């Protein structure tokens, strides 16, 4: 079988993840027992490479055994930072500047008396971190009906977004909220905290997917931005989320003329290259 192979012009490690991984790898070169608070990257391949270099992920502040801990690009709440400092542990903070911007936007809204809403996945570590900057008094949701049930109708509502959300969905959420009778008299302040890198990647991926019969999105199944890329591609083309080249089923390529490849922000260059090589072996050019 022969097919045309298209690749997204912007894929794989985003600025924030690349910066975090390079920093940790640099530290691991001359220090042993480097620990990260939670996974540094939501990608099993990258995590196992980090483990190979002696970097260990711990689940909580109580589990830290060394003198230094790394905070991932997703960031944490000030309470967590204080808990680490109280234990006398040094911090290597790789919080992405776009995430810090979202945290600070939420804090400013909170300090100005707004009830803070984070448009995002309440279980995602970045979102939990952002909510930590508003004293745990805000809420994370992607659903206005759910929001109304949970918070009633505060007089001042401040809205930020998880950095990797899809911009059109954020806009719809805000429109639904503004159109809701319950918030008619509220003062609503919106800060668009979707990261520029993620926004550009989504736009370019969608343009590529629109030309394809089949798209492979490479990334961890627990990675929020990878799942968002998959959802966007699936709206315009047959789409498969894969973590490694081994997951490519040659049968899916039968009858396809244009096959696209994109990757989430936590997918490393090596994994992407393996996928491209395998697709070339299977007839891609
Ligand atoms: S996706 Fe954006 S916000 Fe998240 S780590 Fe990457 S650059 Fe930072």
C-alpha cells in the first residue's frame, strides 16, 4: 500500500515541557536521587527515560526522600510550595510561564473579590494547582449547568481556562454562562489563559487533519493536550491515539491516501521519529 504522509508543522514537546525535561536531565547528570513531585510529563516513554537517568517521581510531599524536588511544568498550589519549604527541601521549579500566568490571573481575580471558575478538568494536576492559588474557593468545570448547581449565582464571576483547552470550547462555555439567566446581573471578568503554544499547535493540527483520511495522534492517554488534539482531529478525519509506533495497526492504513501525524506536547522527538519511520516502512512517502 502507498499513501502520502503529512506531518503537523508543530508537534511534540512544547516550550514548557522541553524546558522542564532539559532542566531535570541537566540536574540528573551531576546529582543522584533527583525526585519530581508527580510525573514530570504525562507520557510513559518519557517517564521511563527519566527513570533510566535516575529521576524518580513521588506522589506527595511526604514521600520526598532527598534534599531537592522538582515541580513539574503543570505547577502546584502555594500550599504545596510551603509544605516543601517547611520540610527544608530545595525546590527546582519548572512551572511553565503560561501556567504561572493562569495562576496569577486566578489570584488577582480572587483578590478582587471574584468567585473563580477554571474552565477545565477538575482532576487535572494543573487545574488543581490553579485552584490552590484561590484558597481552594473556586471551581473547575467545563459545563455551565453543573456550575449553576454548584455555586448558585455569585455577584462577581472571574473565569480563566486550563492552558491546553480548545479555544472554541472556552468561547462557547463563556457564551453559555453569559446567556444564563442566573448570571444576568453578575459582573463577569474573563481572562483567556489558553497557552499560545497549545493554540498554535491545535490550529496547525486541524489544518493538517482536514486534508487527511487518517490521523495518528501520538501521546500519553493521560495527557490532556493529546486528548484534545485527538478530539479535534476526530471531528474531521478517522483518528487514532497511539503512545508508540508498535500500536500502529497496518490494517487501518488500507485504502487511505493521506495519513497525518501529530503529537501532544509531552511526546518526545524519538517517539515521533519511530512512528514516522514505521509509517514510511508501511508505504508512506
Ligand atoms: S502546553 Fe503550554 S502551558 Fe502547558 S507546558 Fe506546554 S507551553 Fe506550557
